[in-house]
């Protein structure tokens, strides 16, 4: 039961983030110095995070 509740909350959070996301960006616009690609960069390309690096 606890697993189902956690999965439900996770899906709800993801739906809310997708509904509130900004415009998508290219990998070139979001990549970190030194050509580092991580979860922050992935979220930036999906419009879920602003580039702050």
C-alpha cells in the first residue's frame, strides 16, 4: 500500500511540474561548462529548470 501511495504522489508531482514548465531548450543552450550533462541539464532542456550555471 505504501508503494502505491508513493508512486501516486510521484506521478502527481511530475504532472504538476510538466503543467508549469517553461519552453523547451536545446542541449546546446543548457549544457554546463566543460560539456557536463547531468540531471540539471536534462531538466533545463525539458523546461523544468532555469539555467543558473
